[in-house]
C-alpha cells in the first residue's frame, strides 16, 4: 500500500496492537483530515471486533484481502487538535452507492 516504518500511525481506542493501512478514496461529508489518495495507518486493538460483523470467519478465509470497505471515523476536538476516537467498517458497495 505504499507505507514505510516512518509513516504516521493514528491510534484508535484503548491498547492498539494491530496496524491497518487504509487508502483514502474520498470523504463523504465535508473536508477530512486526510487527503484523497493518501494511505493512513490506523492502530486498532482488535481486527476481530472491527471486521467480525462484516466478514464472519475473516481470520480463516482472509476474505477481506483486496476488498473495498466503507470506514466511518468518529472524532473529537481536543486542545491538541482533532483526535480520531473510533473506527467503524461496513461492506462496500452494499452500505452506500459510490458518489462518482
């Protein structure tokens, strides 16, 4: 996906242990903190919790490899700027129709 060890990692939630590289295709609402076409590495606690509902058995079949998903970020404004506080995943395109 075009990232290296020097890439910025955005922690999500408590005790993040896994890196999840996400290529940003577009923002659906307003301007986002990451540019379209960029790759953002989110540090997540549990791939099972994130992908389990959308891809049952994901850890056995690796059915998530090469697929597109709709990621929804939640954030809050802090004294240091905007902090990403949550990440949710839905199937693509079943969740939404592409905007372009």
